[in-house]
C-alpha cells in the first residue's frame, strides 16, 4: 500500500478541523456560562482545534 492512499483527502481534513472547532465552541460556551468565566471560550476553541487536527478524519 502506498502512503498516498492512507492519507485523508484535504476536504476530509478540513471537515474534521471545522467539526473540532464547533465542538470546542460549544464546550467553551457551556463552561463559560456555567462558571461565569469567559476565558473558557478560547480554551474550548483551542482544545477543539487541537483534537480536530489530531483525530482521524471522518470517512468519505
């Protein structure tokens, strides 16, 4: 098998990053509202972006 086949397409990678950002935004907003500490929002976005880039992209 070639490495090219094992790599996800750019569209799948982009979709995974956006999903990670959306989940991070929801978690960040939820924590911000629960704790009344607004810095949870950027922290949630950072975690969502990081997890979106390291997780396996969804199947096409």
